[in-house]
C-alpha cells in the first residue's frame, strides 16, 4: 500500500476560515457563473440574501483554502503525480455567505484498494460548522492513487 | 421558460448547461479560485512528468457546471445534496455539457424530494461525470 491505513479514523485539527468576497469572485469567474447573487453584494442583497451567496460546489474548496495539517499529505502517502479525483459529495444543511467564519474538521473515513492493489482509495469528510457548532455542510472527497508497482 | 418544480415527474429533463471550451486560462483561474493547487492541472511539465500528454481539467469544473445547472432552475436552498463520480479525465480544450433527469420523486421525513440523475459529457460524447442531486420540492 502507498496510502497509510493507520490514518483511518484520524481527525484533523479544527481550522477556522472567513469566506472572502475576493475568493468567491475569482471562483465565480472560473466556473463561468453569471448569476450576480454569487459575486455582487448589492445583487445578492436585492435578492434577499444577507451577503454574496456561496455557490453549491464552493464548500469543496474550503479544505484547500484552510488545509488540514494532520494527517499531512506525507503521512497519508499522497503523491500528486499518481493522484486522481474519484468522487465528491456535498450535503447541505444551511447556506454559507461571504463574511461567515466557519470551522473545518476533516476526518479520514476509509482507505481501501481495488484491482489487486492497483488502485488505492482515500475517503475524507470535511465537516463545516458555524461559530455555534451547527453543521452547515459535509463534504466527502474520494481520491484514487494509481499504484504502478502493485503487481505483487 | 420557467419550470414548475412541483409539476416535475420521473423522466422529465432539466435544461442542459454547456461550459467551455476549457482553456489553460480557465484552469489557472480555477486553481486560484478554488485553492486546489495540484500542479497536474496547470503545469504541463509536471503533467508530462506524471505520464499525461498535457494538463487536464479539474473534475470540479464539471461538478460546478452541474451546480450551476441546478441553481439556474431552482433556489439553492432546495438542494439537499449533490454528489458526483468522475468517470473519465476531461482533456484541456474540452467543452462539457451537464444534463439532469428526474429519476425518482419520493417523500422522506415529510419532505417531498426529487432525485435527479446527473451527467456531464464532452463534445465528443465522452461521459466525464455521473452523479445525483436531491432537491426538496417547496410546499406551495
């Protein structure tokens, strides 16, 4: 195994991050978003939102913007050269807005292999909560590593 | 055309949404906008050293297209979950089209739910994602 199964069940430290307008504007531009509630504060407020609304897949970005230090990529055994994104699932409990301070905690759900070890999967869920500890979103990310030396 | 969510039935389709062609510039924007700094999407030297012809697109750009497809048609707070499986790499310069079809209409915990089957395909009809969205139907 390239991935370290000792990490299964491990929980990261809690990270705090404020959702920034500039970050969301760049994200909106990148994905071709045209609805101004996702990048213009006045338009968002006019539509009844308390600030720029965070679009559906931005929750997946928070784990990159405030990455977990433990377990580290090295501890997990991740190698970007062999890594592909396999699955992503987001469960929504409450909306996120620009200016919100949220807390992230990432848990290693599972590590397993397929095709006699040629493919190794890492599944992690990032729990996004508000300052009161209420769950806002759960983002489950699955990546796959191709194990070139797995023929044994 | 406005779609009445309360009238949607199994087999109905939602308006598809096209995104692309996805340029190197798009990938650079998404690298910065998402914070996904994996060089495989923006550094062709790194991509070649990793055994690929060239950089390839973030799968999350296809998922974002599916997210936009949904919010083009329903209020975002009706989305209960969105999940995708990436079934093939999306090459640089591809144009992806997101599609959604109603698979099931069900009731859970007193909430009327639509289960949508989602896919994205490239211009040469390669499927790149397959997913599911669960949407709560607002009570009238």
